[in-house]
C-alpha cells in the first residue's frame, strides 16, 4: 500500500502540532506495517530526519527569508501565493505512484484535489479548523477551503470527536465519512527519567506550553495566577511558546501586578522543553478552543499532574486529571492551589496520569490510521 502524504510542515523542521503528528504517524506506521510505504510532499525545508519515506521537497515562497533558531517562519503572504504553492506541490507529485492521497489541514487541499482528479482516493486529515485557529473572525477563504476539502475527500480523519462535531455542525459534512483518530505521545521521549535533574528555585512552578493566542486561554490563566499568588506568593508561572498575543499578555500581567511571578520564555529547544516539564509541579492547559492538545499528553508522560479545560479534544480520553471550565477563574485557581499544596493529591494525579498515558502511544494512532487506509481501499 503506497500513501502520498501532503503536509505543510514536518518535525523537526518548522513544526507545530501538525508537523509532530504527521511525523509520528508515519514513523509508527512504518514500524508496525512494513507493507505500507509513504511518499511525503512538503515545502523545501532541507528536511533531515529518520523516516524511511521518500521526501518530495517542493520549491515554494511561503517561507520568509529570515530565520529564527534555524527554523523558517511561515508566511502565506497572499491567496495567490498559497495557490501557487499548491500547484507546485501537485506538479511535483503527479508522476509518483501511490494508492491513497492523505492531505493534512487546509494548507494542501488544492493540491490534493488536483491529484484526486486523476482517479486516486483522498483522505482529508483535520488537526484543527479555522474556528479553532484564529483570534478574531475566521478567514472566510480558509473556511471555504476546509469545507471543500472535507466535501471532496472520500474519508475525513478528525483528531477528536470535538473536531468531528465541528465538521458536521459548521461544515455540513456527513458523519458517516468521518473517522476519529486521536493523537498520541512519544512515551520514550517524555519519560520522567529522561531529563537531567534540574535545580529549582524556591517555590512551586506552574507550567503552560503552547502558542500565545486567545484560544489557548492564557488570559484566563493569568487571572487565576493572581488569585493563586495571593495565597502562595512564591509560586512561579512559566509560559513556554510564542505568538501574536505576547505584548497583550505581558501588559495584562503588569496590570494585575503579578509580572515578577510570570516568565515568558519564547520558543525553546526540545531539550529545554523536557527540562521545563521536569521542573514544574503542575501543568495547566486552559484552552478556550483546543481540537486536541498534545501538550497535555506530554505533561502526563513526564509524570506531572494535569489541569485541562473541558473544551479540549484530549479531555475526551483522559480521566486522571482535573477538568475545569476555562472561564471559571475561581475553580481554576483552587485546583492549582490544591495540586501545589497537597502532596498526596499531587502524587496520585501524577502516578495515575502516568499509567493512563501509557495506553495513548502513537502506535495506537498508527493502527487506527491504517484501518482508515484499508477501509478506503476496500470500499
């Protein structure tokens, strides 16, 4: 079985959650199902990795000319530039041999549709929708591309039932063509014993990891932080990641009078991320809108207690954590304080969460993905 995967990013080069998911799915399918081979079409990134797949790098102008920490910065520029990239992607793949086209998110939809017209079935894999992605009003042209991709696809993969509901309710997609394949976690990478022992300053540490946008619920976490600090002034709140709302969040922390207890690290390396998980006493993911939330699994796999919002996809599969409404500042602060102050509770959440996450490896995601491939070919 030959799979042509189209994706705009691939770990470890310029990679968010989409790039990690694509990489881990391919790597684990290759390991478990040697009869499945991949050809992966991506922008020209000088990609270096350990996949067996054939990598098809496509000339593109969607990445800006400046680099930060050795990674290109995504800049779609214009709709015309977006379509120019997709036409180049389709041309690079048109002479390749494959049985199934597997496209990921809206960025490669036009290329997938062009290739599908040659008679091959297509899977549209939604890792998030435009409604989960934007701070303000969703970009209508992106919404239309997502809707078209889901309509044209023979089958659609959603990363949670939350995302599946969005596809049905917002895009009118027939639920019978949607399959849910949850994301997983690299258990070896995030095992608690992996990072070296880190020296901590006095006081407890609350950790957040993610893009600094309104959807991630960081404003609400800052409000909760103020209440936590009133009772536990030595606590530090560390925010790992970058994003457009950083100036607003810094201003908010100053207005709340808690700026000395707040640390914004920006983007950090994988080694530093492992160290951050090792250092923290509790991990909080207070997302307003979260299709899944891989960072929650990373925290659990690192042996840390977890607090997540009820509006996250990962909330569907986790039991051993605190689940809160992102808008309920009082409860969020209370759960943070309880987790920080009661050692037995902290230990119970950590150990039970660690056992629970062992069942959520990328191997399970790979098996579910191959079932979708087989169902499409048999159909």
